[in-house]
């Protein structure tokens, strides 16, 4: 929390500068309008109490700044201030309304969004914490997969067969657990073949089952797709080389057979 507060201090400073700048502009305009309205002798709408309030609230820019800040921060209700400015001059009342709505609806929400974004950035765990969390999650998943293997191994032979896997995957809880881990099993036989192929073994023991599930867990990433494309392209190149070699050997064999027929022709006639 202290790191979030310290990291957001620069944003706090510039937000304060922006708020003060906007408030100074509105305060200067209101001081000019209110003092000119009070100085007019022919203004019959103002009473002595209102004139005193004008000098108290808008007698200087500092007082106007304090008045506007109280209006937006809850230190004072903005209703009496609006009525006082409206009694002096209508543009002054409109100016107060524009300031209140601009700061309340726009400026404060923007400042809050900036603070929340900065706080979330500094609240993210460091790389070491994320790595430790990832390792802890992986170890928990390995323990859960080992428990799942023990529950699927019905004959307690420490190996899985296709019939055991097929009968165990009829349980909706096991299917839901695998689905939550990104292993959506639609075809049990294909899933068994994939486990044997990924583990590179004909029998599925606990280690092969856990490693196979971990390798097939989740969705395919861009790295997986590019790896598959690389292996496909490599296999295609090897296939083309083998085809060319076979064609060359067939042509060589054809030429040898044609030459052999010509040599053996006289012998055949005899």
C-alpha cells in the first residue's frame, strides 16, 4: 500500500496543479464579475447582507478559490453560492454551475481513473512473486493430477488402460475437473492415444499421465502453432527429398532394365 501511495505521488502533484489552474481561472472571472456588480450603485437587488457575503466569499482571488474548493469538496453547499452569484449577475451564476459540473463530472472522474490505474500498476506483484505463485500453482496441479490418477487406476496396477480410462471418464466430476484444466475430453480413445504419444510409451503410468496432461493443458499458443508449422515444413522438405531420391533411383533402374533387355535379346531368341 505504501508503494502504491508513493508511486502515485507524481500523479497527485499534477492533478493538484490542474485543479488549481482550473479553479484560478473560474475564481478570477467570478471576482471580476461580483466586484463590478457590487460597485454598481444602481443595482437594487443586493441587500447589505448579500454585499457583505460577496466581499466575504469573492473579495479576492484567494477567497474565491477557497469558496469554489468548498463547493466541490463538501465543505459548503454550492446552493447558497449559486443563489448569491445569480442575484448579482446571471453570467456569474452560470459560471458557478459550469465549474461545479465540469469539476464534478469530468475532472474528478479523470483524476480518479488516473489514480486507480497508477495504483493497479504498482500493486502488481514483482517477477519473483509471480514466478513463485506459478510454481506453487503447478505443484498443486501436479498433486491433483496424481490424486486423479489414483482414483482412475481401478485395479491399483500403477498403469492405466483404455477400459479404465473410459469407465472413469463417465464421472461428471472427473470430466469437469479436466475441463477446468483446459483438457476437454470428447473422444476417450483419442485422449488415450494422445497420452501414449505425448509420453512416448505404450503404458500410461502416473508420471506419463501427469506429464501428458501438463503438456496438453490449456489452449494452443502462437509458439505451439509455429512449432507445428516448423515440424510440418521440415517433414515436407524431408518428404520431397525422399521423393526425388526415389524418382532418381526409379529412372536409374529403368535405364538399367532397358540396357539389360538389349543385351539379353539375342540370348532370348536362341
